[in-house]
C-alpha cells in the first residue's frame, strides 16, 4: 500500500490489530513525523483500508502544508 501513499500493518506489530500510517513533511521536504490509526483486524476490511487511507493521507498533507511543505 505504500505506493498509495500510506503503509499498512496487518498484525505484524500486535496480532489481530491493523494499522495505517502516512508521513508528514516539513518545509525542507524532510519526513519529520507520521500520523496513524489502528483498530481490531476483524473490523477492518479492504474498503475500510482504502477509505481510511485516503482520509489519513489528506490529514497528513494538511499537517505538512501547515509546516510549510509545498511538494
């Protein structure tokens, strides 16, 4: 999913927990943080991943712009 702008954790960190994360850039374009969400794997399906990923990317982009990123 990184090709879509976010990373997905499918239980690698903790069994039966899924998570998504997107990076946040500063004014120089450096990655300075990430924003993520997680939840029970049995309640998250592919449609949820796509929708949450889109929302997550949008939020990360807004934060990056507030930090001066224009890329």
